[in-house]
């Protein structure tokens, strides 16, 4: 923050030239600005990967459609999956962690501000590399080339025999580079939470958001490392004559699957746990009650973190593991359902007996609960190895994980944006546009992803660029595509709301939701130093104590 | 076959009564489903697919009950505890938790998980660890980009894309046991009405089995992304009566027909690159990269199900495969019109 001297609230500063502002944002090490950069960067990729999804859905509207060629289709689903997981999902959640964790634990910045900036720009470079493959993979002559191996890139399809050119290398490098960024951010989150808490904030008084992000960051450290190792091995195979995954020289295709999914399954929990964190902050405020069963919520999160490390091979129930391995991964997968169920019940317990206010953030939270319940139950079906031998690799799986990632993560992210937008910008989002966005997105989501389960049950495999008529898939696919466009319109409304409210929204004030955690104790947007004096807390809800001196939480904890 | 038989009825153990009731109910769904789709996992016609469908209905019912209970609680609390104008400014009772309730909603899900696990483990064991009876038909399925090779080692048959197997009478079973291999990338063998899917992975031989109970054509396709034309790597399984199957085996065991009237076509075929990839038994064409053509005319489709096996489609396929299946590994052969006609006529004699 060298160029941005400490400002005093209320003092008018002269307009700066835009180049100065740009320079400040590019060179910033402020956790709030980096958080916003992460979020904007992720929203950009949400739109890009969303357009890719729409093209995919146009192609699949009718059997034997010729909207795009099979080559282009395969690139599109590879880019869509890779982008949404690595350049939309992770960055937007890291963005919120960056922005909120220091504020909520009463700190002035992350533990390592420069590492924070470095990690963000590494992640940004990763996303750039992935899309640079469109022109760089085979030079300008091959413009339009891009990775086409799927987001999990199974060997030996990635071997040079089957993936000539450089498109697969760009995919590998993009993940390798952004993986380093993720590890840097994870270390930073852990160090911040363990070392930077304000006086009085013991571990058992931290907001659940901080707890859950601590678990998430720990999982990133464990899960991203095998992926990085596997990418290095793949590069060795492709350029240094290695044979780890080269089946034509005795390598193992199954080895790649294990490496990938030992990352890939914890990864979905890395994406969903910060969303659980949003739920755990937003639902209490709009139910006007503290979170139900705080210690149990922490324990359940740790439990999910541990158990989710031993479930990866449920992605491999068709690979031909023996019956004991299949049984083992069945029990571990179903076991994850127990702590996850506990979380859903605790959110219900929080709402029970409360006074629920149906503001836009809460609407997204309620939809999240409903959809995550269904996603969890289809997850149990997929966890049953025998049932999964029919369901896996079919559109049922596609429906299931979009239910978790759209119905879960995207809804939770919308809830978080609507909830913290006033803090970040100082302006309220327009409530009417927000409700319109919510209902339209909800309708589009359910039209698309409820129906998407059924082609899977009727034998439609995933990743096919076209399909045969006469399989009972035609009408379903048409409706699924229409739902996709309804969601796209809702997203446009959302973006419009973000922009309009930034300029025209009502002033938010410090604490528009009458909330209880520390970020609402400072101004909106918070000054660079967050708090004029470091707060001292005596309970999990410091602002409740402040607002209700006659009945503070500290009396009961 | 005792092991196979017991999975068929799925009729031992504490869940038996419940499951049989469920199965009766789902039979209604199953009876209407063939019209719904030829690839419906809830219209099983063989033991592995049936025991999976039984289990699936059981899992669906348990998860359905959980859904109804939690959903009701959610809707009830949203209505009952909605904020009212009367309450404005007053906070509700601040409740922090309850150990008894937490224990209840921990232990009940654990019990449900145990039940679902036991039901699943039983089916996994019954399907995966079923012994191969001596009466079984053995087939080696080899996945290629983007077609299927079927070898019957005991019968000396090599064919492609359309697998013939005999119907299996539960009283006197003749199941088919497949060995699954891959020549290039990963593939997955999936006929939803006959069995769950199993991958074909290079350097990693897999096995699966099926004992179809009904005569007919069963459809499916490659389920593991294998490259550009993954979508048109279709599968057909013809389940024949024992007599039809025996007749099919006899005809497939014959060498290729040598018809003097298509001598020109045969010469063109044997003097171009066709023979680098394709085999015709009894001639000097012995390539293994593409499908074996010895009995091409006994098949209903070409290009792994992408087109019907008619002279016009066959001609188009040889002339420009990309018209039918863009990205397929068969090259356009650049034959002159007369050579093309001659080769197609030759193919037409390979019965």
C-alpha cells in the first residue's frame, strides 16, 4: 500500500488520474483489493465458461445437430469444466476468504500480503495460459485449437500419440501455475487465522466462516500437491521420455486416475466448504438467532475434511477395482453424508424458532439448502458402487455435480455477493432486481438440472457431441437447453444489478443487516487499515454484545 | 451357477420382504419402460442389471424418505418461523444448541448408512465375484478409437461392433463372460439393460458378465470419453435363441466368400491401403487396425453403428468417412468412381 497512505474517514481526497488508480490496483497488497480482484476475475470467467456451456447446450438441443463440430465440442467441454473449477470456483471463494477472514478475526491484513498478491497473479496467469492455447497451441495456423482431453484429462488420451501439438501442455501448465497460487493462498489463510486473531478471539470464538476456511485451506495443501505432482509427471512423459502414464510403453492409465481423483474429490469439498461458511454466517443473521450447535458444526467440518480424503475412488467404480475396494469406497463415500447431514440439520435448527427475513441473500440460502439436500441424496446413490456402475459416466453424474456446483456453490456465491456487496462497495444492491434474478435463476436451474438426471437413467453417456434419436432423450435435452438460456438471462440481470447499484444504490451504512460479526463494525467500504483500533472480543458475536449489553453472549460461553 | 442364481432372486436376508414388495411396485415402471427408451437402466433383462435395478429402487426409496422428511421440516420452519411485522424490533429466543438433538441426527444417519452399505456390498459381491460356469460363452472385447472388436477365442470368430450372444435360460444358464481390453485409449462397455458399465483400459484387463433373459437387440454405446468420435462409438448386442446363435457361429467360422464376379473389386481392395487396416479371412488382407470385414454383410450397421449397412452408405463411407463420422480414423481412399463401385460390389459379397 505504498502509494495509498492511510486515509482518515471523512477527509475528502482529490480525484486521482485513472492510470494511478489502475497502478494502485495492479500493485496492491491489500487483502480487500486482492479479494475484489479475485471475485471480478472469477466473475469474468463465470461469464466466459457460461457462454461455452450455452454453445454446448445449443449443440445438444436436437439429435444429430451440426451447430459445432465434434472437435470444437470436445474443446468446449474441456474448457468449460477446467475454467469453472479452477478459474471460477476456486478464485471466487479465495476472494471471499481474502476479503472476509482478516475483517472477521479483527486483523488489519493477511499474514503475508506480498505472498497474497503473488498468489493472485499466479492464478490469473493460469487462466490466461489456458485461454492462450486458443492461439498459442499450434501457432496462428492452428488458431482455435484448445485442450480437448476433458477436465480430468485421463491418460493415455494426454499422451503425445493421442494429443499432438501443445494444447494439452497449456492445460497442464495452466493447472500447474494456478496450483502454486492456490497453495500460496492456502498457506496465507492458515497463517492468518492461526496468528492474526484480535485479542479475546480464541479458536472457539472465531466466526464459523474463519473455521471453515481454515479447514478448506488445509485441504488445499493436501489435495493440490498430488495434482501438481501428476502434472509434472505428465510433462515428463510428454517431453522427457517418461512412461508414468504412457500405456504403450507399459505405463499405467489407472495411476493417473488415482492421482487425479485424490485431488479431484477433496477439490469438490474445497469448493463447497467455503459455501457452508457463507450459509453459517448468513442464515443466523436472517433468522435472528445464533448458529445452532457451533461446536458440532466445527467438528462436522473437520470430519468432512478427513473423510473426504478417503473417498476419491468412487469416481472409479467402472474402472474394474475388486469387490473389496468398491465396498470400501462405498462405505467411506456414504459416511461423508453423515457430517454433511448434520450441517443441514444445524442450519434447520438455526432457522427453527427464529424470525426469518426473506431478503435476497436469505432466499439464495434457502434454495441452497433445498438443492444441496437433493445433491447429497443423489450423491448417496452414486456412492453405492453397484448403482454407480449404471450411473457413473452418464448424464446422471453431470446432473448430480451441477446440482452441487450450481445449486450449491453458485447459489451460495450469489448469497454471499448479495450479503457482503454493501460492505465491499458501500451501496445496497437493488432488492427488486435481486428477487427477479433469484426467481429466474431458480426456474432456469431446476428446468435444466432436475431434468438432466433422466437422460442418464435412460442410458445417455456424458461428453457426447451428438446422440441418436429414438432413445427417449430428445425432448429432455431440448428442455434442458431452454433452462440454460433462462439461467443466462438471470445472470445478465445479476451483472446489471451489480453495475447499476454500484452507481445508484442506496447508501449502505456500516451494518445494514443488523449483523453480529466484526466486519460490520467498521465502515463500508472498510478503510485500508480495517479498524481504527484493534477490537477486543468476549464472545462469538461481538456486535450482539455491543447491541445488547443487558444480555451479552459472553455470559453464556 | 448357484452364486448367479441366488443374486437373481436377491431373496435371502432381512431385507427380502421389503425388497420384494418394492420390486413388485417397480415392475409397473419396468413394464412401461421399453417404450420409453431402449437403453433404460430400470428395464433390466439380465441378472447383473436386475440386481442393480433392485438395489437402485431400494436406495431411491430410502433417499426419497429422507428427502420428504427434511423437505417437510424445511418448508414447515420457513412458514412457521417467518418474520412478521408484529415482531419488528424484537429478537427471538437465542438458542445455542442441544446435545440430545445433535446426537439424534448423528446416530440415525449412521444407521441408514450402514443399511445402504450392506445392501450395496451384497450386490457388488454377487456381481463381481460370480464364478464363471463351464457353460459360459467367452468373448474378448477390444476397444479401438472409435469401434469395437469382438473375439470369441474358443469359437475362432472375429467380428466388430455387433456382438452376438445366446439367450440364457435361468434353469440352464449360458452366461457370457467378457474380457475387456483396449488397443489405444480408455473406453467403457455399457449396455444399460444388460449390465452396469465396465471400462476398457490399456494394460488393465477387466472382466464383466451378462446372462440376457430375453431375445432381441440391445443397444448401448461407449461411456468413457475416448477422443473425437466418442459419441458415435455405438454398441449393438444381438441376443439370439440357442439355434440362431449356433447358426451364426457356423456362418462366422466360414472363410470369406470368393465370388468370381467381383474379382475386380477384390483386386482393387487387395492392392490398395485397405489391407493395411482390414482383414478378410482367406485372403492376403490381414490388417488389425480396423474392423474385420470377412462377414461384413452379416452386420446391420457400419462405422460402429453410425450408419445402416446399405450399399449407398457403404459407398459414401469408403469415399469420404468424414461425411458419416467426422474425425474417424478411416482415411478417405481417393478411389476412382469405377474402383469405388467395384470395391463396394466386392464388400456386398462378404456375407
